[in-house]
């Protein structure tokens, strides 16, 4: 995984997205559905989402989470959709995990213009709406998904 670049690095060589990138979520929920994947949770996130449901962390984990090695991921529904996806969208939107909150500004997606365009094929919100400055993109991409 590439390390975070410093302000000095960027003065020498600006990122390819120095003019910013556009993104506004259309709430299509495509990133919450489909083939199996992982939505990682830190213990802090698990606790926040459990409180949102009015459950203890242990009860929430039993019902909605699975252990993957030493990490914890949300379960999936039988069709592969995230267990927290409802017909009205994300059932925990205000407290959704960082992995979901930081999409699509993941390091893998902003690595190159090609990566960003490949991500846009799966996310109709990419390339439209709000313009994010590169500094903001860097801040979002630097957020950790779990601890
Ligand atoms: S795929 Fe993109 S536009 Fe659709 S819900 Fe996910 S982030 Fe929003
Ligand atoms: S937690 Fe919410 S935003 Fe994240 S994958 Fe599940 S339904 Fe989608």
C-alpha cells in the first residue's frame, strides 16, 4: 500500500487530480449489493452502530457481523447484499462505517486516472456533482477503515 504523500511531495509533483474530482452519490446502492465482499468494522464503529440499533455490541455482533481472521465484517444477505441494506437504502447511514463513508476516495480508486475511471463504471456518482479539492480528497483517503 502506498504511503501518504506529504505537502512537500505534492509541491514537487502534484497529484493527477490536482484540479479536484467530482462526486455526488445518487443513492443507487450498487456499492452495497452484489458479489460477496467485506465491509470492515472497527470496534468503535461496531459500538456506534450497535447503539444506533439499541443493541449491545455483543448482540449486534452476533446478529450482523462475522469474524474474518482477526477482523470483523458485516454479514451479507443471501443475495450478497449488505446485511444493513434496506429497501430505503443504508439502514445505518448516519453511522455507516468509514469504508462506506470514504467511498469512492479509496487509495486504490485514486491511484491513477484509469483507476478512477474504472471505479466510475461501477459507481454512477463518480464524475458528477460536487467538486472535491485534492486536499480534501487526500484527507478522506487517509482515513483508516478499521483498527
Ligand atoms: S455506487 Fe456510487 S452512487 Fe451508487 S450508492 Fe454507491 S457511492 Fe452512491
Ligand atoms: S453499511 Fe450501509 S453503506 Fe455500507 S455497505 Fe452496508 S448498506 Fe451500504
